[in-house]
């Protein structure tokens, strides 16, 4: 009955539940660095090139969905902007390559959140951007690191249906939350609020505010199928607004 939104928050929750080995080996410094590696300035070139270089194979409904979601991209300029996006992807790869000059992983001797966040874009490029082998060809430390990251595989997971997940939520109790701190939005626990991403995918989620501090926003929602659930968002990158009663 606790639903966690956004990879950055999910990573912190995983690290809290399974602290060994730590995802953030260097503590707050590592957490801050992972924000850098997963920033939109690194994601946007890969997203744009994945869509542009595969335009002949992407179904129209998928392309329309991505156009609405990735509102930071100008889909009508992909052909013109492709050289810029390739230069940005190559510069991003060079930054990773330099950072790995004296270490096996971005976080040091052990992999961590920084490696995961940076790897997303490199993984996406290999599978979806035909020009990426040329862009990465001279990035030897990056390619060796990519091999080390590949070797971890995908772990073991168990698929469940949406109906099963909803049943589990309905039969579960949300975890308790601690005391909130005053928020600059003016919203306080018990207020009707909306929460939305500040960058893209800005569809708001409405509910009753249960908790807010400098790290997290938690709202309660009652769903006809799932019952009472708590939805968690990171505080950074999300807009909290109090709704009129």
C-alpha cells in the first residue's frame, strides 16, 4: 500500500531496506552525484536520437505518446538537431570515460547509484542509437566499464499481474510516517494537495497530504480497487500545491 514514484526516491528506499552493499557508498556526496549523472541534459540527447534514428520503425501511437511526454524535445527539429544531439552524447561519454581513468566504477572500487544512473544512457544508446558505436569507439575506459556493468545482469525477478498488485495493496496497510516539517508551499498534513513533476510528465496526482520534509512528499489516496494507499514522491523536482477546499 506504499507506492514509490521516481527512480531517485526508489533508489533511496532500496538502500534503506537493503543497506549492504550500499548504493550510495560515499554518502551524501554520492547521492548528489547520482542526480548529476541522471540529469535531463544527459538523458535528452539519447531520447531524441533513439526516436530520430528509429523513426521509420516506431508506431504512430508510440511516437505521439512520446511527443506528449517529452515536452522538452522539439520533434519537428530532430533532423536538424541530430548533429547537436550526437555531439552531446559523445561529450557525455567522454565525461564518463575521464571519470573512470583511475577507478573501475564511478563511485570508486564498488559500483553504486552513480554507475546505475550513468549506465542507463549508455545502455539505451547501444540498443537504440545506430550511431553510438562510432561515438563511443575511442572511449576505452567507458567500454570496459560497460562490460563490467553488463556482467551484473538483471538479477532475478518475479512477474505479477496488475490485478495481483492491486489485491496486495488492498490487503496491506501503509507504513507509518513521521512528523512533517513546514513546507514553503504552505501545505500541511491533512490538506488536499496535488503533486506533479516539475520538468516533464507533469500529470498531477491529487490526494491528502500525510507527510512532507526536504526529502519526500507523501499523500494518501483512496482507490475503489486498491483501497487506501500512500504515494511517495521525492521533494526535489516535484511541485506541491495546496488545493482549495
